[in-house]
């Protein structure tokens, strides 16, 4: 989450995790939402950087990236959990 800072990353991560939780119809607590949002943003930013050479900037761009990344992480978790 480039240029946002730690507090901004926590706030955006929490919002993104909550939005992803609503989209994916899952049930998590606040800490998991923040972690999912931040981890989702990190994962998707890294993927976009290697594929396209850049990423979306600004708060709204990072929120979109974090929501999509968190949804991706929830989907991967469900996929792995269903196979065990």
C-alpha cells in the first residue's frame, strides 16, 4: 500500500476486509478483516507489479486492490479447506 502509511493501511485493510467478507458471504472478526485486507492488498499489488509493471494509486485504488485481493484470499482458503 504505497504512500498510505501504517495507519491508513490498517483502516483501508479493515474496510476492504469487511467489504470482501460481505461479497464472499463469510463471517470474520475485525482483526481477521484487517489482516485479510492488508494481505490481499500486498498479494494483488505484487501480482499486478510483476504482470503489468505498476498498480493503482491513491486511497480508492488501493481500496479496490485490497478488496479484490481479500476476496481472492478467501476463495483460495475455501478451495484448500474443501480439499482436506
